C-alpha cells in the first residue's frame, strides 16, 4: 500500500449505522437544546451566503453588459 491510499477517505459510504452514531454523538456533545440553535445559525449563514453570491453574479453580469455597451458606442 502506498501512503496516499492509507489516509484517503472513501466518500459516499455512509450507511445508516454511521449516521445514527453521528447523530448520537452530536446529541451527547451539544445537548438537545443547543442543536436547534446551531442549525438555525447554519441556515442563516447559508441564506446570507446565497444572497451574497447572487448579488455578486448580478453585479458581474451588469458590469459585462456595461462594458459591451461601451464597446458598441466606441464603434
């Protein structure tokens, strides 16, 4: 075996047993009251990230359109 294959993580192999173990560990570490707060914060963060990325996409599209209009006016 080579060095890389020893430490590689096989993705997509989570079964029901692994998921149950992860959920139980999360409950033990954070408790039943803290998990909803963590998920709410995660959801808020994802929502803000999506809004920011959409705004960035719109800004870049508007910038490209304005650049193409300037080029058309120069011709």
